[in-house]
C-alpha cells in the first residue's frame, strides 16, 4: 500500500483498507474457508474503485464494499 487512507473491519473479521494512491480497496480475510482454498493464513483481494477521492470504506452484511468519495460527495457500492 502506498497511501492508506481509510479502513473498516467487518463482523466476521475481514479488514478493508483504502489505498488512496491506487484508488483501490484491499480486503484481507481470515475466514477458515479462505485458508483452505488458498493454503495461506489470509486471503487478499484488491478492488479498484475508479473513484477520485476514496476516503472511507465499510463491508456491508451482504458482502458489498461501501466506499465514500469526498470529491463528488457520494458513496458507491462494489460487489466483493
């Protein structure tokens, strides 16, 4: 990560961090199903947002990433 600017932790232990430099969200998962699938302790997923100024992120109960953009004063939902 070059410029982490916002983060969130979901109820099931996933950590989502915005990298402002690349305009993407990185999500780390510690779920046991991910460990079996990847053979690693954590699975990392990179989600490009295409937003100009991503600032805050949350993982919804439905598994979507909610990201706010302060430049356009909006929030976007991305499927995980």
